[in-house]
C-alpha cells in the first residue's frame, strides 16, 4: 500500500513539474515575430525573469530565480549576450526583465533577448 502511494505521489509531482515547464514556456509575453531567428530556435528558447546587475559588451550579469526547464537553481551569473540579441526597450542595471535564452551548439545558454518588465 505504501509503495502504491509513493508511486502515485511521484507521478503527480512529475506531472506537476512538466505542466509548470509547459506553462512557463507558453505564458511569457515576449513577441518573437520580429526576431531574425529560425522557428526551431524560438521553440527551443527558455524564458526566465531576472534582474540585470550590469550589462557590457557581449555579457550581462543577471540574478535570476530557478529555471526548472534547464535545471538551474536561482543564482547570480555572467551570461553571454549574443551579437544579434534583441533589447526590447532601454535596459539599465537594476531593471527587472524577461530573458530569452538560446542553447548554443556548444551546449551553453546565451541571452537572445531582454524585455523590461
């Protein structure tokens, strides 16, 4: 009986995590229509909320919450900003943003777009 309860609970948790990932991917408010990206890149994009701590030539330091779609805990990190990245408005240090992350051929995620909240 306990084994059946544990298996049932595991199935419910797994279903909830999958649903959360799908909802996170489908409820963002970033408009991809004007981006010069393939549909495969857009469909594989990960969206996450973050605070921009600093932004420089080709990098941004951001603090983000957990990103379950890619298994990242909450952290502050330097991230590559792609050369063709879209800045949807003025982005300044301290701004809350939605990031669109793209996984490169090297397996690393980089910022494809930032949109102020």
